[in-house]
């Protein structure tokens, strides 16, 4: 099964954070699952790191590159279909990063691994 990680989910995986649910941890570790990380999440992390909201042990870009390689997640690019899907999403959520993740999950027809249950109001399948 393909899975799209929300930004916080990826960070909690690499940080071995106790807030990561057992179901999310199990889905990530299942070798039969193809785990995706959106380029939007990488962008969001770099923006928050630049603003000082996310501390990293070294420059964020090199840290992310290493963690992506280490966790063997696949990077999901933002495609035209993903962006165009945004027009059909109601404005229930104003965070542009969350909105593009929802659009990607809907367009790719895959679950979003996220603690944010409010995103399910868009009709996207949430795994947590």
C-alpha cells in the first residue's frame, strides 16, 4: 500500500517521538508499504527551520537529505493535477502545506498518515 506522510509524522519518525501512534509506526515499518514524503513537506520543514521554529543538529537541508535516505521514503513531487485539485477543496483549513498534502493524497488515492483528524473533513483517508 502507498502512504503519504504528513510533515509532523515524518519528523516524529526520524526523531523516534513518542507522539507517533502505534498504527503509524507499524505502517511506516511495514516493508510492503511504499512510504511517500511530499516535496511540500520538505519545503515546509525548511521554511520553519529558517524561521527558527524547528531546531536541527546541523543545516536542515543536509539533515533532511540524510534522513530521507536513511528512512528510504520516496519523495513525491508536486504535480499539476495536485495543484489543480486545490480549486475543488473547500477552505476548511488555511494551511497551504496541509491543503497540498490533502490534494496529493486525494489525487493519488492514498491514505495520509497524520494526527490531524480535521483533514478527514476533505474526504481524505487518514491513518493514525
